[in-house]
C-alpha cells in the first residue's frame, strides 16, 4: 500500500535496474526499545511545537576567493560497522540477486562468485546464499554539499517561486510539457509536484536536473537526455516526472538511512564499497547515495565534491549554507495530541505498520488503516476524519495535507498527510477543520494499493517523522511501535495490543 506513482518495481525490469533498489530487508530497523522517549504534548496542535521565530536562518558571508566552508551543527556521526564475517540468507518471494547484494552492501559480482552461480537470474525460494563480508575501498569524502534544510521541502522553500525562476533562465525546461495522470503539466509544475509529494526541496531537484542534463540553461540539450533527464536509462522511467520521482526517492533514501544510523557504506554503480565519512550531514548523505545509483567510483567522487553538484547549485542559487535552517527538527520535539483518523464506534483495521511516508525511500513515517468491512479496491462510504485541528493546505491527486500550524504552508511545522482519499466529498484547500471533522472517503486513489484504506503520515518542517523511532505516532493514546520490518508493527495502549495485518483479522481490529 505504498503511495507511489511509479510503475511496480517488479514489472519487466532488468536485473541491472533491480540492483539499484533496496528491498525491505535493507531498511530493517530494530524495534523501538520499551524505554524510548515517547512524549505526547498535551497542548493544542501546532501551537507549542513550531513558531517561525524559533527557526534561525543562518547567513554565512562568503566573498569570491574565500575557502569553501560548509558549516553545520552536526557532530561526527556514529555509523554501523561493516561486517567481517560471512552470513547466510534464505531467498524469499520477491528477492532478486541485485536486491540481496544491495541490502548487504556488496557487489553482485562478489555475491555470484561466493555462491558459484552459473545463472544469476535464476533464484529459487528457499535457496540459501552465502553472503561474504564487504571488501571496502577508500572512505568517501567528508565534503558537505548542502545543509539538511536544502534537501527537504521545508521552511527554506516557502518563498521560492519555481516557475518564475525557470522562466527567467529560459532553457529547455521553461517550454517543456508532459502528460502526468492525464493532465498536461509544465516542467515547473512537475518540479513542484515532485517537491511536495516526496518532500524534497525544488532547488535541489533543479540543480540535479541541470547537473545531469543542462535542461535549465540549454535550450537544446543533448538528445539522449530528452527521455532520461535525470540520467537513469530505463524505459519504465521515461519523462521528467518519472525520472525526478526516482531521483527524489534516492535522495530521501540516503537522507533517512543516515538519520536512523542505518548504513555505514555506499555501493557505487560499479560495485565498489565506499565507507561513509562520519563527518557529512543527512542532506549530503542523500546526494551521495543518489549518485551511487548512476556512477562508478571516479564519477561519483567528482559529483559529490566541490566541482560536482555543489558547483552547479552554487552557480544557480548561491552558497547553499546561506539558507541553512537550524534546527530543522528540534531535539526535544514532541508530537501534538492526535486522534485516530476515523469516526466513533466504527470498526477499522490496522493494516500497515511503520512504512514509507511517500515512496520506498522516505522515513517509515506512515501507518495504514482500512474499513474493517472492505476487501480489495472498492468504494467505501466510511469517513476519514481529521486527527487534529488545522487548515487544509493541499487537496488533490488522492491526497489531503493538513497544516496544524494554520499558516497554510505544508513546509512549516507539523503537517499530516492523508492519502488514498477519494475525490468524492474530499475536503477542499483552505478549509479549517477540527479534530474529528470529515476529510473524505478511503479508497485506492492516487497510487499503488491492494485495497481501500487511508495512509497517514507526519512531517515536521518538511522532514518525514518516523513512526518507529523516538517520536512514534500516538493516536488516541495508541502508541505505534515498529517490529523491525517495513509494514510490520503494533499499536499499544494500556496493555492492549493491535497488530498490523494486511487483511481481515481479529488481531488488527481497532475502534475509537
């Protein structure tokens, strides 16, 4: 039940492309400890956790010729250590050699050699593979490319007019149009849509597009970039929307893996293991990961140092750390009081534990609920309701975004994403809603889904807030806990436990 607009990853995709993806086991995290600092604010939603005056936008004056400095409040990061012993892995449904190799941080060639595989495309469920330890190369650079606030769709992007910027430059992107979900969209509109869907900063997307294809400054870019402007040559990802969706998902994956200390080394496109420098920040990690999906070690090194994407960004927008918003997510952040997203005295099912807020790369920020009396993608007359007071900042394409701070911007403070909301009776933009007011009907609208449900996720200042980490979802006192695997998890309240299950079951029924 992922809110993804992209084609299914399993559909006629080559083993080379599959090796770019990380399976669920790559994102597996330890369950939240019982002593996790769960803290629920009892104040009115949005009034105590965010205040624009509490966000400091740092300005670092830099003159031509000055050394490149990338200030950041980050302390050296504690990274997972690399394995030194071989392990065994049993092939499960949906596995490919590429996803297993990526998950364990080794090259496909090394995995093939360790198991003497004559046909690497042929795997059987139950087959046991020996996973050798990675053989790392030299560490990656510690150069910080952007602050974290320049990766997310947060406060630093509120005053950025994408269309005006693109039209002023006047390159190929300014006249580009593409049909997305039956609607003709301009290049600027596609940038904006990817930004708010994936919660990725539009300036970063534009810089990546320029670095890869020169679509901003060149009115006649190379013909080979016209179908694949983000650099991924794959027929399932033709066009600007699908190319940037792939890139945004990569940026999120690197960013949030870094946030949860979930990775210690990158694997470049040619299979080299690159230990990550503990001195970079999450925003830089997102970019470093993205370029591993395109380049060998040499080209990757260039892309993530001073003469790479950083230079392109600086040429377009100026020194990136001039826009640093600190802190993006305060260390003592607490969740405002939230209720369950359905009406009183109606049975619903808890069908999805912590999983990606948008796509497979973002933080495990989302939980899923479905009317208990539905199976498959059927129309439902049940109502999804607001979990708190706030204003509707966005409504359309299956999504409703509620701003709990009431300033109307989804880039600032606490926001709630309700996804798979049917167009019928969906609440319009600008509506002020109270907790319990109707948002719309659950459905399969807006993305890939196996059944009618609502997907609900939280963001703060544009950053997806994990439901299985230090600020778990708390809904009517039900506390979310992850079980270590995506979509698996529990809601717990006063000794009661409801387990996530993607079907009808006595273990997943819940009501207000």
